[in-house]
C-alpha cells in the first residue's frame, strides 16, 4: 500500500521509526517531512499528508505531532479527510472499518515506537465495511462537510 507520512518536530523521532516499520512491511512510503527536530508548524504537514491522500498520491496517511491533537484538527479541515487520533488498536481498525478513516494521527510524545508500529499495522490492514449503517452515517458526515464548505465559499 502507498502510505504518506508526515510530522512536525514533536513527531519527528516517531515518524522515523514508523517509516522504517512500514518499509520493512513492504509498503511504499511517501515521506513529506519534517526532516529534523527544528521547530516547524504542524498545519503544514497536516496539509501535505491530507493533500497526498486527496489527490491520490497515497491510499492512506499517518500524521504525527507531539500530542496528535493539533495535527488531527488541522487535517480534518481538508475536504474528504477523515483523520483520528488513535492510541489503541481497537480505534485504529474500527475507525477504518466503520468511519472510513484515511489518516491515522499519533502523538509522538504519547505513544512509543512498539505501540505505534502495532497501531499502524492495524490501521493499514483494516478495510471499510460499507455496511448500510456505516455508509448512511458517513454520507451524513459528507453532507455536513459539503454544507459548510458551500456556506463559507
């Protein structure tokens, strides 16, 4: 699977670990930065990861900042992005299966490398079920997104 990954400085160390794990597992990884621990702004990387998912350069994304909160908020501003912070395996797979989550957000200062690898593996392996109840709810989420996109235009 083609996975885009990005982080701010607070998530840089964990991003390096996750990239290595994804490549070991045979995935094609698009790393959109950051490339050091020098301070940068998480919205830039949320936009880079989300943009790669939106335009089809990647099937899914992983986004990491210090807590995961800021990056998650920023990523969810992009139309069609369904990002969630997951620090447990149930949420990492259920978010895909029920909500068609396309970006996994992690807190680089919250989870360690071993847990991050497990969460990413579960996220990547999960598939959206498209069951009627999930599709109905996702359609409502999309309608909300479209309504407010038009209202703000």
